[in-house]
C-alpha cells in the first residue's frame, strides 16, 4: 500500500512576492491536456513500464515557477494539470522538485537524472520506486518529450525549445564554474 505524501504548504517560488495574485491556471489546462494526450497517443507502450504506478499521482515542482504540475500517467484516466503553488497540493505518491531548466533537460534526455539527484539539483520525496518507474517509462519514449511538445507548436515552439536549451546549457556552465 502506498501512502500519499502531503508536505507543508509550499512557498510561492524563488523571488515571488507574498502579495502576487494567483495565476489564471485554467488558461494552461487546454495546452497541458493536449500535451499529455499527444505523448500518450504516440507512446502507448510506455505505460507498461509504470506497472502499478500508472494509477498514482505525481507532483512535479519547478521550484522557480509560480505553479506546480500534477500528473497521473494512467492511459485510461490521464490527468496533467497546473496547480497553484500557494495552495496545499492534492495527495500524491511522490514529488519531484528542481528548477524549471533542470526538469526540462531531464525531459529532453539531455541530463542524467541520477546526476541531478546526487548533485541535489533534483529533489525526490515520497515513493522513489514510483519515480524510478516513471523515469524508466520516459526513457522508453523514442523522441524526447521536450521535442515532441515543441513540435506541437511548429517553428515558434522549436525556437523556444532551442532558446531554453541554450539557457540550460549556460546555467550548467555557471554551476560548473562555481564548483
């Protein structure tokens, strides 16, 4: 039996002001629905790697963004939504936290998840077995998810992904220079 982790109320994110109004996250929902359905349709075999964990909920926390992502990778009941950082998150089996760029490079297959974890750039709480199964399922995807999502938006999406890749590369170089 898996227990659900509900951490204390999270902060609003790095550099956020305490009086910042909540984002209208409902505007992101159609995009997130389109993304998760496309990835699932293009990669139906990845759900087998999740085993019993495909029915679980995961909290993906880009710590420098004003929202978190809530994922249930169940092909029969897909759920991928943005939730406001200043509310108590819904029940989840595991939480994966890191900067947006670190999470992006992980999804883009540019970074080794183990290296991010051991360098403490990626924090995993809750059921680590479920997170490992999720990571293994994502590794089975033929085209990196970041590329697939960028392709959904055509040339502007690919340009944005390239800009984010350069930003992530520069951030990695800065980290290495500080070490």
